C-alpha cells in the first residue's frame, strides 16, 4: 500500500497537496498558487507563515516545548491574562482542540448542576449545530449524520430549534433538570446561520432567571472572525462559559474553555486536566496571534472587509434568482443557493481558489483577516463567476 492507503478513510481529500503558504496564498507541490478563502476552516486568521507567529514558534521551540501542568507555565499564564483581558472573563482552561474545549464546558455545566443537587443535569443544545466529534460533543451536535453509527449517544442533552426563544422558554417552564444552554452565536457548519439580533441577549436573560449557564461555542466565530474579538460582544453581554480553538493558534492546535463569574470557580484540582493542553509552544503561538490582532486592528478590519465582500456579491449576483441569501458577519460569510452545490468546491480549486460548501447548498467563505481590498475583490469576482456559471 502507498502512504495514503495507510491513512484511515476519515476524509476524501481533493487532489492537491500544499507544501508552502505565504499570507493569503497557498502553493501546491507543483508550484501552483491558490487564493485561500477558507483559512483552513477559520484557523489561519493571520494567513500562512505569518512572521510574528513564526518567530514566536521558532523562539519557543529553541527553549522549551513541554513540561507538564504539574508545574507553572509562564506562557500559559500570560495567554490566560490576554484572553481574559479581551473577553472580560475570569479564568481559562487550555486544551488541544475545540472538541476538548466543549467537553470541558459540558463538565462545567454538570458540576454546576450537581452543586444544585440535580442528579441528572441536562444541557440545551440546538438543531443544525456542530460542537465536535467526541462522543459527548457529537451528541450535542444537531446533525444526525455526525451521530449515525456511534450510538448509544451520551445522555443529558435537550434539543431545541436554533433561534427560537419561545422553545427555550417552554423548556424552562417544563424542565427541572436543565442547567445550561450550549449554542453557537452564528452556526458555521449549519450554513452560516445568523440568529435574530436579540437572540443571545434573551438567552442571557433566561439563563439569569433560571440559574443556568450560558455557554457559547465561539470556536469558529472567535478571534476577530466576526468583526469583534468574540461574537457575543456584538450583543454587549458576557457568557458564563465560552469555548475557543481554530483561530486562537493560527494553525498550532490549541483550545480554550473560558469562564466567568460562578462558572470560573467550578473546576478544582482533580476535576479536569490535559497532558498537552496549554504547553509552552502552543501558548507562545496564541500570544503572538492576540498581539498581532491588537497591533494590526484586525477586528475592525474584518468588519470592514466583510461589508465590502457582501456588497460585492450583492452587486454581482443581484440578477441570479438561484441565490436565496447572501449573509454573514465580518469574515464569516455564506451564500445560500436554491440547490445543492458541492461541485463548486472542485470548480473553485480549478480556478486556484479555496472555498467550502456546507449544509449542502451554502458556499462558505472564511478568508484570512489580513486580506487586502484587492484580494477581497478577487474572491468576489472568482466566486461570483463560479456561481453564475454553475446556476445557468
């Protein structure tokens, strides 16, 4: 067997192999150049081989890669300080991935419930959501395809429609064991679905009224992606728990479970842990990411670029009836068509542009926050032509 035959068949990769990146571009092993409008699915918010992140990784690798959370890790403390400063939250647990961050959030919710003498605590999750592929997080995920074949699923979740406050109020009236709500501020895998403007604000009020934890999965929306550090900041609220990953390390695997108020005091020594979580290398990379976002004002830049791109698509696709919606916030963008369109991914690759299709019929764009105006316009031109040709 060849090397690819020895890999488990968890993916069906496209016929391209990248071996170099620079800014918003990737280069394959034949030297061809591609405009990356996906950022490794919202991971490389600063683009590829960003010099500040690269230097941070190199400098740290020369000194120390790993010790253990049994000892003080200064980079971890500094990164926690930075995250709490920009989020106005209180404490952080570091993991290796978003799924692990969500596992930590689920454990916090259950601890909260047991502290209230609730024997079988339940967490409200929403339809069409995505929270990971561990057994608990795939159960929380509102996509049957992710769950199929992995039963029995984990108990302790109640499902509600996304963006439906009345459904949450109904659960509040009829449930005595609910302890938390876990929700994405904007659904990513579910098709770039934005809730009503007051959705998170009303969830915050319901959680306060019922002593539930409001837990926001900001793994895709966080780190400047939506035009603010975190999507909840558009609503001027603070969650009890927030989970991060993806853009936090710009390609270095790292997750974070950030907590506020009473939720920040739930974990005590022995309740949770991680061998690699928060090690010096991953934290050095994440510190460099945060410092760069601040220094280059990339949250505001993402907001400006997102408006420019949406306006560009609105102009170029205005006459195409197949386009049902052009939506997004910051550089988290979706174009919904009236038909399934997975073929567009391969067609875009032929035009040396990387995009994604999610929920079957939504073109998903998650470009780097460092785009120039011209590069943003290039994405609009390439993707618009692809969609027009595909639909005609």
